[in-house]
């Protein structure tokens, strides 16, 4: 994303901020950029998709990227080699009231990772077992076999039904609460972990990037 003015390029690092916002990268400015990216590249586009015909499933696909990503910033380290674990932890944070025995919740987290997250990432669509409906208000409704009215510990997830609108709203609420916590908290660990993740993912102290060509060459090629 760039704006050209007499051959000068402003390098946008988020929809609202150029690289100057992080020169130097004060904590409050880093949080501003993080919020701007997450809101305008993930949450708001997902909400906009909800208003488009047949956009509810793409909205969920976009919002599903939030779970693993937000856990990276909360944990303060990369998820490399632990993608499913980070996804499950992030999922729990967004949906903390999701009830049921531990084996059921673990199965749900695993199923959402494989059927929803990996389905969208690798197949470009959700996999069998994931359904969408706005009939129920809950973001997620799960069908699990029961024996005499009790969850069967040997059972498997039969279906997970997602309400796209409340699913996306749950992601937005968690992001809003996390941003508020970053700005107000006295908990040094929350801030420290956030900055550790920023360092790992943003490489603010790294070398300058270039396109392998001068600015003149770039615009001449266009």
C-alpha cells in the first residue's frame, strides 16, 4: 500500500499509519499499529463480508485466523511447530464459556483446527462436520453423542454449527478487551509478552527491506 507524491513513497505499515509511526517504536505506537492492522485487515473486513450475499462463510474463514495469531502475542513467542496448540489456546480465550467435559472440549478444539482452520487453509473450504446457521444465537453449537443423557466419552464430534455473525462478534470483543488491557494494565508480563511477539513477527530492529530495485526502476516498470 503506498501513496506517490512527486516520486516520494510513503510506506504504509497498516491502513492508517506509515513507517514514521514506529520511528522510534514507543509501546503506545506499537499497540496503535497492532490494533489498526487487526481491526482493518481482519475484523472489519470479516464484518463487511457478513453483509455480502454468500459472505458469511468467507467471514468465518477470515476470522478463524485470529485464534492462533492472538495467542502468539499473549504468549510472547512464535507458534512454529505448535500451531494446533496455539490455535486451541486462542480459541479458548475467545470462547471461555464453552462448556462440557474436558475430553469434549479438547475434541472440539482439535476438530475446529482440522476441519475449519486447516480446511480453509489447505482446501479453500471447510470440511465435513462444520455447518453454518443463524437460527441459534450462540457462536458455536456442538452435537455430541450421549448415553442415558450423559456425554459419551468414547464418542466423536457429530457436528459443529457456527453462527457467522456472533462468531465474528466474539472475535471482535476479545480483540477489544485485549487492546484495552494492553493500554491500561500494570501487568508487566502482558506488555512484555506482547513486545516479544512484536519483535519476533515484525523485526523492527532488523535490517531495512528493499525490492531489489531503486524507486525510479520500480515506478518505471509500472
